[in-house]
C-alpha cells in the first residue's frame, strides 16, 4: 500500500512532488498495523505521552502531524490551533516557538513537542509516519524534516503522507 519512504523528502525539498502513496491507502495501512488504535485517539495527543505510550504498547510506528510555527519551527500537533489541549485559541502558524514552548496541556501539564524532539524520542524505538499539515511549506520546512530524521537514524524508515490532490 505504501511505496513512499522518506526519500521523497529530498525530492520535495528540491521543489518536486511529495506524493508517495494515496492518503487513504496510507491510513488504511496505519489502521491495519495498529498505529491508530483506540489508545491513540488523542488522549495522548500532546507532549511526548502519545509516543511513549505507543512504544510501551509495542507499536512499530506512530502517525504524527507536523505543523510549522510562525518562526519556522516544526511542531507536533494534530489540531490547527492549541485550543483543545492547551486552552489557547490560536493557530500553530500564528505563534513563535518561544510562545508555544510555554503552553501547558490539560491534563498532564506537558508542552508541545518540536519535531526534532519527537525524532530524538523515537530514535531506535519506533518508526514515524509523517503528515505535514498546512497548505504550503517552504524548502526549509522539508530540509528540517529531512535533517531531524537523518540526525536520528529515522530517514530510511519514515513514511510521508500526502493529502489528496498532490500530483504523483
């Protein structure tokens, strides 16, 4: 179902396509493999709790949403805003990392994670399936994705999801 590993990140960073597999097909594989099991229904969607719980339960991969902050930092957050878990009704893209890093989740008291922090946590423990949220991303966005994955030995095992409508 999924032919796309992280190699297409290099192509995307060079201005090419990021399309590696059908979005629905990728999600079907994720569901079949237990990645999106009920325990990952966003009760652990903040801080490092979701990844730690997936690792504890023996999952081999976790799907994560990556968004870009106002100052270009890659932030792991499913929702467009921080309202649901952090009580702040502002979009990720409207806030700089300095502001984001001060948010505290309820419950749990954890702050949002950067993508690089997630990669450090995942290194040698779990694979990542990435969903880059947002309409358009700069070359720098894809270069940072690739760099964080490469620096943590995850580049060759990561999968990259693309929304419908992105050409092959």
